[in-house]
């Protein structure tokens, strides 16, 4: 065994090793190391989906090897709805690659490992490779797509869909990140291009595409006949059109059909283990026995509770999942490493690796020296220390915080780059750090300093859409829907068509206007089209192309806009003439408060926060409207403004329309300000008359920093000693109801 490795890996089937004394992200670093040491794939079995997702993110931080997960269906056993197409697509792609996987890591929760899957012969036999220049009958291709379970639609938006328009065939293959546009010349594929789902514009050309079936079971006529035959052998056939048997017989796949998957195959479904290459090493973390038993009991209970519906008779769990004893019998056929948090007994198969939990390094926001715990640790620890943050933005914030104790970490990509007694910074998803006492290094994660954080998943940049775009994609339009063209007014959407103009063939929206006039709008000019928002669709006008009604309407609207603008300017002028309080911005204290926010702010949220704080620091009265849907982070904007006000020794009033919302805000504000010397109280009917009297007295004396309440705040007896900020949670529909 090389000197740098502290443990040996099992190589024979049935051999087991246990590694103990693991904490924090140590499991992820070890699995990443195993992926680079082992000569085959590493399958990591997690106790549940939450841990599988966490480990998936963490392992990617520590290795360049391929890391992939086999997604759970994200439905409960015997649910009456199907997994999302994106999940099926991801699963099919993983299953297709797995038998030929040479190196890397596959991460699965134990419930997924227990699930029986389609045989690989089905995937291999139903996969189709299409290349540029290949001769392929379009009719035959359409038949193949239908047989593979693809849906014919007017416009491709999701996995498993295809659309045809003249010589073009759009297709979103399962397992692919993007859809493709095939351009045929007679029966030859003239070009294969990626295209963007949102804009429908073609992108770069590709040489070939791989087409996987749309489901984890066959859906051709032969498979349907097999389903019918096996159903009749097991269940009674009902004549009701909603019966599963009748729907499948007509070629319709009802929601939740996946739980009858075995009936589409002539042989029992194999376990996932049948996909693993012979060189596979299995690693597990957590209590697999308890997790497997728990899932088995859940599946059995749901089978017994839901199996009484004659319209949806169920297959027994044994046909869909391995029993727990079968699972562990399969595990014994492979070399296996178990990762444990506790110290293990001294045995030949056990190795304790000596990872230690970090001491308390939490930032003490209310202290005069909030980073003292961290400073003392860094002064006493002689080995390399690596700080881990989740994004570029968080890296800058942490660097600024560390600069306060004169620590300037060097950016690294891998733990191996950290040497000596240096201080380093890397980007990754590790949640909790550790001290590796044998190697003499420490990993400190952001949550070790600032508490639990939840990184908001950012959409892939290629799918980012301007939030001002009113029509997100053409799929939102239906035939006959009123739409507004910027220059021609209100018409009706009549579908998509392909036209040739100036020798160039392109795709156009067809809009109809009064007197059956038609307007063809190229897809590239979609920004000129918006929804009709003037009331009920059936009452929408139909303008005349070339008429002046739309022009007059726009002129009238422009005049109204000018009137409103003039009124607003007058209001702003009056406000500007009045002196206001200019808040002082202590950036160090403010940053500590921000660091306690358990989410990464979105760009729009950050913009709103900066605008509000900028206004508060001006010597003018502020009047800002922050608008956003439920859950979009408006409360955090208000809390940061409230923090700035309280830091300037001003009081804050929060006015809400209902008692329930008052209690909700009271709880949220208290949680958010828990580490700060801020007094928060609430006025509502949840308080007794005596309590309300005390609150009013203390508010008038300035002893309450933030006062939350309903309309009671507007009563004359409510007096605040030095009100600096009023926050109104409008919830317009609620106010109207009140």
C-alpha cells in the first residue's frame, strides 16, 4: 500500500473494510480519494435522498472524476402520479451509461438501490443513434418515436417530445440536456443542430445524437399486448374507461403507470446491481439496515392501504423492490467499504482515521470581537487551514470577514494544494468541516462560522430569461388566444408556420386581425408580442390591420402615463423639499448581520436591498415599494432595513393586515435578530390588555426597537419615542378583505 494511503481497499467479492472516526465532509473526501485509487467505479450508497444529494455536491468539490447520481422517482410507493420527465430522463441516461462505466462515482440512496429496474437489454435494444448524412425515412422515424413513447406536440418543450414542421423535426431526447432540430433533405439528415427551448432558435451543429426510449419500459404494441395478457392473469378486468387496463389498451399511459412496470416485460425486473461492472467497489455511509427496513415497511404499508381500489389493483412490493434481506445478500457479492462516524474496535478489517470535529468557531455577532474563536484557533493550529465557501460571491464576503483578523487566504482548487501552515480558500458545497489529525490539516466550512446555510439552486445560464419578457415561450400560447403586437394592436394567435422570405426559410407566428387579415411575425421578433391583459379573453377587441384604433389607444395611454408621471414628480418634489434622517452605515456590523441569512440572495433581492439602504443613507424621506411573490425574499429586505435603523438607535414599526401575519413576522424577526441585542414586541389580540399597556409604555420610552402589529399601530395611543422606519406589509387582497 502506498505510504500516503492510510487504509487498504477490498478487492475480492465479499471482502469488507470499515473506516471509523469520520466527521463532517470527511466521508466526501474519502470517497473522492477512492474514486482516484480504485480501478473501477465506486458506488456510494446513502441512507436517504437528502444525504445522497448532499454527498453528490460535496464529492464534486474534492475530485475531477465523474460523479453522477441515480435519481429517485420522487414519488411515494404506489403514488397515483408519475415522476417528472426530467427525472426519467436523468435516470435513463445514468442507467444507459452504467454498464460501461470504467471510473468515477455513482451515488444512490438505499431506497433507489432496492428498486428493481428495466433490463439493460431493453435500453440497449431501444437506443438509436442518428448522424448527419444518415438516410432515414421520416415516416419510419416518427413511427419509431411513437413506439419509444415520445409524444407528438406542436412545439417541443420537455424531454420525450417531438414536433414536425415540413422538413424539420424537433426532438428532445431522454438523457439529453438540450433538444435537437433535424433538417431533412428528402430522406437524408441534412443537419443536426441544438436549439434553445425558450427562444426556439437553433444553436451549434452536432455530428450525432443518441436517442433513448421515453420510459423505463416499452410502449409499443407488442409490449401493450404483453401488459394486457399479464394483467388478465393477475387481476380482474373492469370495463370502466378509467380503469388502468382499459387506458393502456387504448395506448394511453395513466399517471402512476410506473408501478405496473413489470407487466410490460416477460421476465422479472432485475435489481440495479445487474448494471454494475464487475470491477465495482461499493461504499456505504449511515445505517443502511434501518433505512432499508424503514423503506420496506413503508412500501408494504402503502400496498396494503392503497391496494383495495378495484380501479387500481396493485402489484406486490416484491415485484418492484428487493426485500431488505435480498439487498444485503446482493451487497455481500461485492467488495465493500463502510464509513462510520464512531471509533471502531481494533480488528484487521477496521481502520480509525482520526478525523475530529472542529471546536466552536461560530461568529459571535453580539460580541465586541466576533471573530475571536476563529482567531484563537488559527493562532494555535500549525497545519494548513482550508476555508470552504459555496460560491464566488460568498468567497469575496468571507475574504472581507477574514481580513478583519488579518488573514488573507490563497485560492486553491483542491485540498492537496494546501501545504505548510498556510491559509487557503476553495469553492465547494461541503457543509461541515473537520480536523484531519493524521495529516495535520483543517477544513472550515461557511456553516461552521455562520450557521446553517442553504444555497439557492441557480438556473443554468442558458435557461436564464429576461424577467420582463411577458411570453416566456410559445407553448404558453393557445390557438385563438388574444395577443398584443406592439405596432398593430390586439389580434388572435393562429399557430406556427414555416415561410420562405428573401430566399431564407424561417418560422413565424401567425396572428389574425379583423376582416380575416393575417400578420406573420418571425420568431426572432417575439419581443414585439405580449399577453392581452385587458380583462377576460372573450371580451378582447380585434383591431384592424392598418387602422387607427390602436394608434389612438396608444396615444391615450401615453397621455395617461404623462399625467401619472407629472403627479409622481410633484410628489417627489414635495418629498425632496423635506429634510430626512441620513442613516449611518456600519458595514462591518451590517455584514455580520447579513452573514446570518441562511440563503444566498438572488440578484433581484440584492438590487432591492441596495436600493433601500442607499435611500436610507440619504438626508431625504424614503418611500420604497418592494414587490414580489410569496417566498421571493421581501421579508429579508425589510429585516436588513430594520437592522440599519436599529443600529442608528431608531425605532421600527411593522404594520401588517392580519393577526396571523403579525405573529408570523414576530416569530421571523425574533429568529433573525436572535444574536443581536434588539428588543422586538408585537401588538395584536394575542396579547392581553395588561401586556399591550406595558408594550405601549415601553415603546413610548424607546425601550422597544421593533414593534410589529395590525391596525392597532394606527391608534392614537400608540406613540414611539423615535420612529425611524415604517414597514408596511400590504398584501393587497388581504387588506381589501379586511
